[in-house]
């Protein structure tokens, strides 16, 4: 085992970036991955000529030019713009909240008319301090938008009533008084032509990197800690420490993917289902990420169901409320005591709701720190 300088646990974006950069510096790296494939949650697989996002929609967006230039080494990106649509009991609304949304909702035509309607509805909370997410949303956008486009979706996403969720979850809501359906304000946005998996494949394609999939770190944790001089760990930080301070909370997801014998199922890559009765939060139609590329008579859709997380389930994102953030700080203190031989990274290792560009930035920061 001494022939390796690093063991990287997890072949997702953080782990692969670190492995790539370490190998560039002449280090030998062993990468182990619990799943039977590399690329973590950004894994894409070709079906009917369509790049299917196996673990939900992934749209790369950033205003960080360094990160954008970095990721473009590994793939050419298309000009895809994230413009989801909301379906509320058959009524269709553009997202994010913009003049198209307000026109669809109220029949208004000008920014002044839209703002007047919003201000009128916000009066319901005049002079009151919002005590929960519901009150916070109404104070920001009014009841109509809240009831149709926020309430049901948010309650499904978090598995709790909006009146029981803290107000700070939505400190602000983007309200755009222009007819523009671009969800992100970032300078750069797109999806790699040919999918995301190629990025990780290229990162790990080195004589100095060995990759094994279907390997669970926890099956031989003590052995790994003893045998490898340094470990980069991208799993759950509380699991690494055997949950000794208690469990951090996560949300899980369940995906139902289905091939359809139609060329175009819903007309958009992402449609959110914002009513409480529909059990899934959204349907993704993957071919629209690449402007209809693939079999013209087939399409692939994925329904996304939020789920409670229990030990043994796949954790998709942390629940960054006060209780969990305080507990994470205690785990981070334990991690700092391991700093000589373990680097913790990624959404689970750093317990943060990272976007892809933030994962890349965090990985490159860890690289700079390690090799300074």
C-alpha cells in the first residue's frame, strides 16, 4: 500500500479533481468508489442517443471564471439555459418568478402592475415578524405565488409543513420584473456535450491513478487508515466518526426513470410539480438538455421523489438548519484533529449544499492547501 501517496474515497467531482491534481504533481493515487460507476451524482449514461442524468438534473453554472475555464478543459459545453416550468394542477407557470409568471398568474402586463399586485398581497404580513417559512414567503411575494408555486413543492422537498419550517430557509426570493425565464444570474452556464461522465473519466485517466468501483471504505476503514499515508474522504463526516456526536440530518431522493416511445414528452427539460397532491417534485426530460439530440421517436423521463433519510439510504443533500450546523462544527473540530492524514471534502464531507462549481472551487482550494 505504501506505493500510493493518497487514497481518495469517492469518485465524484471533488475526489476526481483532487486525484487529477495530485497525479499532475507526480503523486500516486488510489480511488475507491462505493457505487458501481465513477462520477458520483453527476453520472450520465447514454440511452437512445440521449445523455440521461441518473441522479437528477445537473446544470453547470458559475460566475467564477477560473472554475469555468478549468472545467472546460475536460468537455465542450453547450449553451443550455435553465428555464424550468411549474405545473400547478394543470396550470403552467414560468420560473423563476418573472413578468411571464405574473402575467400568467394575474393577467398583468407591466412591471408596475405586477409590483402593485405583489405589494397588495404582501400587506397580509404588514407589521408582523415572519415566524416560519410560510409567513416569510407571503411577506416576500404574497399569497397567490406562495400557495401555487412554493407551498406544495417546499413541503415535499423538506418533508415538513411550511408552517413548521424556519423562516430563514427562504431569506429572499428572486423577483424579476422582466420577461426572462433564465433561472440563474451567473455569467457562465451550460451542459457538457456528451454528458458529465466524460469529465470524470478524463480526470482519472492517468498512469498514476488506480480506480476501483463497488468498494465501501467502511468495510476496511481501519486498514485504510493504517495503510495509506493520506486519505481524501468525500463521504458523510458523521459516519466517518461512527456518529459518535450524533447523526447529522440529510434529505434523500428516489428516481423513477422511464423510456417513452414519443419524441417529445413534455416540451421542457424540467417541469416542477408544485401542488401537494403530486408525490414527485419534478419530471426531467433529458433530451432537452441537448436540444432534442438522440432518437427522434424516443425520449427518457425521470420523476424525482424527495425522501426522508435513514442510515443505509443515499444522502443527497444536508439539512443546514441551526441544530445541524452546530453539530457539524463539532465534527469539523474532530476532523481538524485528523488534518495530518485525512482531508474531508464535498457536500457530505464538508456538510454544505454545494453546487457543482462550488465543489470544484472547494477541491481546488484543498489542492492549493495540500501542495502549497
